[in-house]
């Protein structure tokens, strides 16, 4: 007896393959993006807070944390917009020793560095429409988190770690997913507890050399430099027991930096 589903299987496989090669994974996962947004929210200037409150009127959750995952969520409710902006989530610097050259690394402005710059300009421009500025805010909150996930500034050849298969506690996954979510999940902290832990981290030294005004290219170079460190890429598929204790503090520092830098960028863009 013929199976009526048989002719559909090759087409389904092709669709899944195309999706896998064309769409990046989400940096930090939903929790990480919420944490970055909450850290930034605590450091907003009064002027920036007033304007953000105005821009987010009507949102289901009118907070920075509430919009932090919008740029990933549109994959489901606005796939055309998601596919058009998919390359805005990352930049590939690994092959070039972490040097950023816009003409080479960000053709047509399609990378996280230029996306942050362009969306910040839209947010700052009070002549832009309310919708354009609201969406710019949503993109910025998410992309600043993205650029601080090291593998969003890593190697093109392994698609930011997506092609590096690893075994974590008996389950198959990839290095990008480990940094997106497992790095946070294995600490088993609620958002509130995680925020308290991140706020307890010393920040002044970490941000002492930050350029003013904030520069996304330097943030991408910082992330790429982490990817280049010995031991970042596991030497064998099964993750060693020391991997998480070694690299979780790095991930936490990156999220803390992201929150502070996001606040700096929003405060500069919404100064009046």
C-alpha cells in the first residue's frame, strides 16, 4: 500500500535543511535577553525612561524585558521581516583575527554592528514615525544582547558554533546552543536571583576602556576575542566537567557588560 505522505518527505527535508542553513540561533536565549534588558532598565536616565515609556504604550508588556525577545519572536508572527533581518543578529570576525572592516564584514549593512548603529539613529530621530522608533527600540534591546554572545561574532565557517556538535550531560547539542541557553540554565536561577548575582559583579573595571559614544564594533571585537581564547572550543565532543565552571563567569560578565552598554546607548539616543 502506498503511503500518501511519501512524496512530501523530500520536500519537507529540503525545507528543514534550508531553514537550518539560513537562520541564526538566538543569542543567550529568552532568559539572557530579559536579564540584559533588566540590567539596562535599572540604569536608564529619567529622560530615556520617559521616552521609552511613551514608545511602549500599548505593548502587552511595556518594559525593556517585555520586548527583549521581539526580534527573535517575529520568526513566528512575521517571518518575512525576520528573514529580512536575520543577518542583523551577528557578524563574522573570527577569520579576520577579530578585526572589523565594514565593507568586508558587513556587506549592505547586514550585520549586528551596523544594525545597532542604524537602529540607534532611527530611535534618536524624533521625526521618524512612532512605529519605526518603537521597532528600533526593540531591535536595539535585542541586538546589544546578541553582540555580547561571543559566538555571534565568531567564525563563519562553523556558523557561529552551530556546526560544532557536543554532548552535554548525555544529550546531543551544539556549541552555540550551549552558550545561548545551557550556560545560563545550568545555574538554575530565577530571573530575580540572576539579576541580583549580576548586579553584585564589579563593573567599573570591565567598562573602564569603553569608547564614548558607545561603539558596537568594539563590543563585537570583545566578543570575538573570547572565541579566540584557548579552551573556548572543546577538544572533544563530550563537554568536560570543567567547561561550565570555566566559562560561565565569562558569560555572566558579558551579560553584565551588555546591560550597562545598552543603558549607555539608550541614554545617549534619548537624551532629551
